[in-house]
C-alpha cells in the first residue's frame, strides 16, 4: 500500500467513526469555530482536570478532512498536560504551514501525519486546522477562566 493511500485510509476511518464525538459535561470552556471557505464548523468543549486535558468533546459538520482532523486531535490531546497539548498544536500548525516540505514527527503526531499531504493544498489547510484552532482557543479560555463565550470565531 502506498503511503498516500494509507493516509487516505486513516482520514476516512476517523471521518466514518469520529473519536470522542458529542458534547459532554463537565466542561470549562466552549468555543464555536467556522471555516467559511469550505463550510466546516465545530463546537468544541474542553474540560481541564488540574494540569491535564480531562476531556475534549465536540459536534462538527463539514468536509472529511476537517472532521477527521478534529477526531485525530482529540486522540492526541486528551489525557496529556494542557501545555503538551498546546505544544502538539504548534507542531501540527508548523507542518500544515510548511507547504508539504516539512516532515512531521510521526512519534509525536501519530495519525495526524496523515494530513501532511494536505499542506500542499493551501485551500484545505484551514480544514485540517479547524479543530486544532478550536482546541487552542478553548484551552486558553479555560486557563484564563474566560469560559463559555458563545460568539463565532471565523478562521
Ligand atoms: Zn473543509
């Protein structure tokens, strides 16, 4: 199996069976992000358990890339420290902004490496980043105690 096909399969698997999908309680902050270019949207909640990301729950709609990427993100950040989760966001962001020239660290990014090819298509980069940006926003709101702001964040 070629690497591109393997990556396609990872994306499709997450899209068909999204991990940690649904909105749950308790939560410390909720955000709503949209990517108007593609029509993707995600409402995402974060629950911090001390220093750890206790839960990330979400409802999403839109393309397979945006929804699969959100699913992969939850696998990576739940159970880690919040600062480690934010460090992973920075690493994923760097790969997605690398125009396909940045080699992702598979040990750290796991299934998220499947989106490295998306970086070659600037129009789809926002799709892959939507859920991650929502996580970053929710985490910083939860940390600062600025919780449950319902306004829309346009990417
Ligand atoms: Zn999209």
